[in-house]
């Protein structure tokens, strides 16, 4: 009798211990879960703050860049370099820059603005040469007796990526006599060409390559880049 | 109803050109007392830049920049600046818009006071014209109805 009582008491005590252990494990589990949850929340918060700081920094840089460009434009326009007018210029440029900081550099890709500017300046003489040469061609076509005009609409998928390079490409095509950009739909250009020669010139893709080079979207090596690499190869050969 | 242009060329060129158009408008306003131009012309150019934004980027996108409420405030603020300068001259025992009386307040020579007074009036006129231009366009575009929700 006493033995059975003892066994029962032991059983209940074991049961109690088990329950206590379970409860303790549950508590620990929930505590761990809670801390991980709070940690996640805190991490999200920190990430949001960092992201916000980055965005503010980007916004600030945009405002500064827009302000500098606009102030240069103001000095060009104004032509009065006394203190009063320059102060007005600073105020006006700052105002416009604050209102429009997201316009000028919207969809900006990663790229060196200075290099893009230099390359764009270098691109203009080539474009002028193209305009003159195709101008002569179109004039010859118009003045020749049998008028070999053979109008056609060509379409091609472009490899250019940003909207600003699309627009540069489209306007370059339109500026060149004999070809007119009609539309851009989903990266596909629709171009009206006067005859086979100008269409072939465009299809050769030199203009596209050059625009891609200007906006640092070129995915192939250029002659000048090869020239930069050449001395290194020379050294390597010497070593061999 | 304004349909947003889906032409990438027009959209991109508009977003690049709008800051320059607005700065040119401010240049026309600020140099109105030296060279051709002035408050009205500059205000019209400023309003036109906003209209260009509405055509290319939609009403909603433009309203984030300049809300209808602030347009109403600007249009009355412009008139207030204009009339305020005029009445200030009256208070200083001159005629309405007699800028030379402002010389005492600004503590500058008479000629410069006239120049500054005209500049202030030009700014007021420019603000009012810009705001009224935009609100006329806005009201025509929405047909006088408040349909900001179904415009995007």
C-alpha cells in the first residue's frame, strides 16, 4: 500500500517536472521568437533609415547638379555680372532646382557624367559630318534625272537601354537628311528612309554604336579602348 | 480630358527642357526692368512650362509639384504683392505705385528704389499670371469637374 502511494507520488512529481520543463521550453521558444521578431523589425527599421538617407543624399546631389547647370545657363542668359543680378540668379536657380530636381536626372543610369559629356561633345562633329554627307546624297537624288527615290519604312530592335539614349538616337536619325524617326515602341525604332542607301547606312548600325558609346552602354570593344589596352599586351608579350 | 503622351521622345525632351524653360521665365521676369520682357511675359512662359508638364506627365504628376490649392494662393499672392507695393507708396504720402517714395524704406538712392520697386511689381505680376494661366488650363482640361481620382 505504501509502495503504491510512493509510486503514485513519484509519478505525479515526474508529471509535474515534465510539465514544468515543457512550459520552460515553450517560454524559451517564445522568447527566442520574440527577440528574433524584434530584431527583424529593428533591422528593417535601420535598413529603411539607411535607404532613406541614401535617397536623401541622391536627391541632394541631384539638386546640386541641377543648380549648377541652371546657374551656368543663367549666367549665359543674363550677361550682367554685378552682385545683385548674380544673387537673383542663385535664388532663381535654387528655386527651380528644388522644384525640379527629379526631372533632369530621372532614370539616370550609373555612369560617369563627365565622361558622358565629353563623349557627347566628341559625338557632335561626327553627326555634323553625317548630316553634310547625307545632305549631298539627298540633293543628288533630288537633282538627278530619273529620281531613284525608293521610300521604305525600316524597323529595328535597338540595343540602347536608357530613354535619353533612345531620344539622342531618334533625333540624330531625324537630323540626318533622308531618314525620319516615326516612332519608338518598346525599344523598336520605326524609321522612314528615302532610298536604299540611307536605309543601309542606318542598318549598318554605326550611329547606334556611337550613341551607345556616348552613354556608356556599349557591350563591345571600341578602337580607342583597344588602343588603350595595346601597351599592356605589349608588355605581356615582352615578358613571354 | 488630358491623355498622357506615351511617346518616349516627347516625354524625355519635356522633362529635360522644363527646368530650362522655367529658369528662362524667371530670367525674363527678373530682367524686365532692363530689357524686353517683364512680369506678364515671364509668367506666361512659366505657366506654359507647367502646361507642358501636364501634357507629358499627366495632371496627377503635376499636382504633386504644384497643387490646385497653391495655384489659388499664388494667384492671389501675386495681386497682393502688386497692390501692396502700390498701397505702400500711398502710405508713404506718394501716388499709387510711386516707387521713389520707397527710397526711405530701402535706404537706397531714388533711381535704385524705382528699379527695385518695379522688380517687386514684376514678380507679383509674374506669379499671378503663372497661377491664373495654369488654373485656366486646369479647369479646361478637367471640364471644370474635380476628377483627380480617375486621372493618372
